[in-house]
């Protein structure tokens, strides 16, 4: 197994344990799906295909004025703010894997030298609440082309310093508003909001915006995600 | 012209009965899972108790909601096509404000005659009203699901935030219809068997 496979396996096992107390519900045990679970998985896979077909690479997420930014910003993760993992930006590296020509790890300084862009967009949580924020960084599509990623691959997978993981489809990865974000509200990202680098993708729900990235891989093997493996729809496009 | 023996035909033809019960299933699943989804981020100062919600937690509720939306929408489209093609839509017409007032007064005095298969003005208004609420629920649902790709639906309702409220009130309207609908079936139980067996009326 490659390292990413081994970690995926470990995380799936952990996710399973986390889901176990939800007895009596659907998706209570992802490893042993009952008939209803299989039906829901089938429909979710169908909905992934419908959403991929609906996705228009030229449709932009709405942008907002600076005075519309939500203040104070809202912290959200699968753990509380006191458990945020603090990454040292000086020693931080982004490891690259999968179908990428140049897999040398990236430093924050190197990332900051690529062309930057900013956006004021809305982050919509799968729970229904939303916030408006300003993010800045490198368009993921530019980065992928820069490192020679095979953009014909189906997935871009992310792993985080806090053991979170997620993945997106290549079309959404190449969308002009999809960023490897390094700043939030005009300042470098803070640990609670994903320092030093997070994914910011306004064409998907909040949980598809992994924070504190440590690995990026381009692959044709379905990578899943922390919430996705527990039953949340994988595509989750907006 | 000589009269032949009276023909007897179904009060509710089979396509209507099939679509009615498929719709009932879809509506129950959509409302139950929708209440669970609402509970994850309530719009108002209350949540729906777990025993009336479907899914048990947010991921499953969303999965049920986005599975049964296909049944709701495809069944609804089939109904529209069928009602136009078969001429069934004429049962909802004509509908004048004065006839609604007249029949509503009669209904509130428990004085409204119920002929199987013939809609009085109050019924016409309620059925057309719930169809409109269903349409608004679907369109506002699409606005919440796809505020970027289907931005025109989002704009139609005044943005993402308003769309959530519109979706909620469309559900409320459907629930209000269901309460009246079920209450009337309880008051006039003879209307239930024809929706299952079809029933027979003389023509």
C-alpha cells in the first residue's frame, strides 16, 4: 500500500468507530450496510453523476462586498476550537502524490510566489448555515498545471494536519474560484481557519474545504473523505 | 336515441391512484427527512422531535431527502402530463372566488354535499393550492441544493437565505393541506376506498 492508502484505511476504521454509537439510524455501520444503506448509497452515487453533469465550469459562485463579510468569523470542525492542530508555517511542507510530474514538496514561501487571487464568497455548511468571508491564495488549477498534474485524472485528494481528509472532482478543482488559500480576511490564515494552507472551493459545501493541508494527490482511485465515508454525499456541489 | 345500460367507470382511474400513493410516500419521506435536516440548523426557536424525523442523523436524512426527491419530482411531472393528456385537469375548473366563498360557508356549517369524484370549489382551491406549494417546495429546494449552478432559482426567491425560509413555509403549507385532507377523510370515510380500489360511478 502507498502511504495515502494506509492512512485512508486507518481513517476509515476510525470513522467507523465514531459512527458506531448512532445505532438505529441509517449509515450506522458503513462496513455492514443494510438494505436501506445500499439503496441510499446507490442514490447518492446517482446524485454524484447528476451534479457532475450540472456542473458548469464557467458558472461563478456569487461574490460579495467587504461590508457583507460575516464578523466575527465562525469556527467549525469535527472537534472543538481548543483541539485545533497548530502547524509551524516555517517547517510546513505540502507533499504531492499520484499523477503529478514534479512531486517535490512545497514550502509556504514557494506557494506565495505563485500568482495570487482574492475572493469574497459564501461558505455554505451542509447543516444549512452560511458565512461570508474573504480568502486569498493560488488558484488550484494554476497550481496543478504548474506541478504538471494529469488533469485528465478524476480526483484531487487532500489530507490535513488534523487527520481530516477529503477529495473533489477534477472539473471542480480546475474551477477559477477554487483556491489553495493562504489568507483569510486579509491576513495569513490562523490555525483555527486552516493555517497555513487550506482548500477554498465556493462551488462546494463547507466540509469539502479541508484545512491545514499536508498532502495533495491526483488520482483515478476514489479517495472518499472523512464525512463522505460516513454517508455524506461525495460531490456535495453548490 | 335509446339509452343503453348505464356504463360504470372508476371514480379514480388507476394512474391517479398509483400516483396518489407514490406521492404520499414521497411526501412523508421528504417531510420526515426535511425535519431532520432542519434540526441541524434551525431557522426558528424550535426543533422537530427525533421520533417524527427520518434518518436519525444529518447524513442519512440528506441521503433520504435527495433519494426521494427523484420520486417526488418524477411522479409530479407524470401527474402533470397525465392530467393534461387525460382531461382530468377540467375537474379543477371553473373556479370562481364566489363559488369558493359559497362552498367554504357550507363546509364550515358541515352542510357541503360531497359527490364522489366531483370537486367542490373548496377542494379545487385546496388541490390547486397544494400543487402550487409543491412546486414552490421543489424550486426553493433546488435553490438551496444548487445556489451556484442553479443560481436563477436562488435569485427567484431572493437568495440562499430567503430560499431556506421559502422552502420551510412551502413545507408548512403542504402540512396544513395534509391536516385538512386527513381530517376530511376522517369525517367522510367513504372517500377512502375509491382511492384504493378505484370505486365505480355511473355515467
